[in-house]
C-alpha cells in the first residue's frame, strides 16, 4: 500500500470475523491509494494535478478534501516546513537519489517556484479544490500513510474489534489492548540495529517516526535524507529522528516530518502548540562507533516509557 507494507494486529477469539474485518481495513486502504497516489495516472490526486494553473475548481471526494484540508493547516502552522505542493521537487529529488547527482541550479530554481501552500485553494458546498500555480504538483507522501493507518483502525473498531493496531510503514494507529497497552520499541538512529533500553506502553493513541536511518543518499561526500526540505528543494542534511505521539495518525505523520526540518526550538514549540508529544534524537560523531545521541523529549512522551 502506497509503496510500503501495511499490517493490522487484532486480539480476538474469533479469527474468522477478524479476517473479514482485516480484509475491510485493507480494502479501505487500497481505496485511499487510488485517491492519494501520485504514481497512478488515473488517481484522483493525479487528475487534480493535471489542472494546475488552469484556474479551474475541481470537484473532490470527501477523503481528498479532508487530507488536503489537514495538509493546508499543517503548512500554515509549520511555517511551510510541511508542504504538499512539493510534487515537482519530489520527482526531481527521486531522480537525484537514483543518479547520485544534485539537480542543476537552474532546474532547481524553476521547481522551487512551483512550491507553496498558498497555491492550494479549497472550498465547500460542494467540495472542490484548485491549484492556481502552473506546474504545481501535490505529493501526499508525508501524511498519506498516517491517514490510511487511522482509517484502517477505525474500520476495525467499527467492525467490533477495539483491541487492534494498524501499521502503515511505521505509522501506527493504536486501539485498546487486553493488557496495560501495546509495547512499542524505538530504534536508535546509529549504525547497526539498536533499540532504546526502554519500551513504550501505548493504547488509544498514534505514533509515527521520521528520519533518515534507512532512506538516505550520499552525494559528493554529503549525506542527504529522503525527507525533502521545501525551502531548499533538497533532502535534509541534518541527522535527526523524530517520534511523535498524537491522537490522530495523519496528524502524527505530518508533524514528525515538519519536526525533522524545523530548528529544535521551533519543533518543540510546534509540538506543544499541536498538543502532541515528541522524542527527538540526533546522532553526533559522524560514522564513529562511539556515536552519541542528543535527546529532546517532552514530559508527556517520557511518561509512556516502562521498564522491562
């Protein structure tokens, strides 16, 4: 789903009913992919992208309107750190990651000129959207998986399975549990596979982690993340891993992305303003085996850690 693995976990004594509910959850996620995908030419998002600069209002489905509305608000409160109008830059950076070459400056400037949440307009009664910048393209990669995880969990809950967890590539929407909570491990962003000494105990919440531990490219001796900076048009270069706890998985998804790009003080202020909790880890010392980790953590996040 959306180029990643999606799973659900359900606690129940009725495996047949759980299988049917899981199938409904995956079907809902597949339906969202047909709406949100920027890879599928006939997706609803792709059709909207084709109208950029035409001045036309385009009727949109409730799901697309909802995610675009959330994205527009995210752009506003994050001061542009989260921006779904980066589609042109996303395509350019995908090519750079494949070729291991930075974009030509002139090309980069042209693509940057298509970016800006102010170019996305939404209206209701009926639901519609407009992209008024020629060449602008929408990319929901920083919020779509979280949105899907939230929908999958809600499908399972409506089917009578409150003790469930939906995971869309690490974007987790978590229901209740038969015990004290779901045990979730946080990986340390260093070389090798290493988990934090303590685990999180969670229920009735969502969690999302963003960072460059697995997805990065080195160009000219410099490490670039897959997380695209809308201001520069290039992958983020500062090493940072952000884990967010929030009441909604789409919210946690975009917030973790924004906090990877903002200065630490602004990231912490945004999390507080958004009534979420965060753990920020930054490795220091380069590739040394003696890497250290700088840690920033909100009190509300820390209280979810439990001893083994």
